[in-house]
C-alpha cells in the first residue's frame, strides 16, 4: 500500500501550478502578467493532462513554454515576500 501514487502526486502538483497561474493572472501589478500566467497554466496542463493526451501534445505545450520564456514573457513578481 502506498501513501501517494505517482498519478495523485501529478494531480496535486498540477493543481498547485494552476493556482499559481490564477494568482499571477489576478495580480495587476505583475510586470508580465499574461505571459507568466500562460506559462504556469501550460506547466500545470502538462501535469494534469500528461496521461490523457498524446506525447505530441505535451511536446507542443513544452514548446510553447520555451517560446514564452525565450520572448522574456516569464518574469518574477515585484511582490514582497515574508
């Protein structure tokens, strides 16, 4: 008996990454709000949909993430941390 299967781990990580994408999308002061939000949303989709879609689709999602990063659309927030 395992405490956490790999599939449930991927779901938990995917949900966390999706929440990060939503949080960035709602932050009006983020320097690259939409690019960063799309990046994290695509990252979440790779974890949540990885078992249900073909590897080619995952490859295209990763390629889109690389394009967003190469165009410098993924930036750190200016939010203060604890």
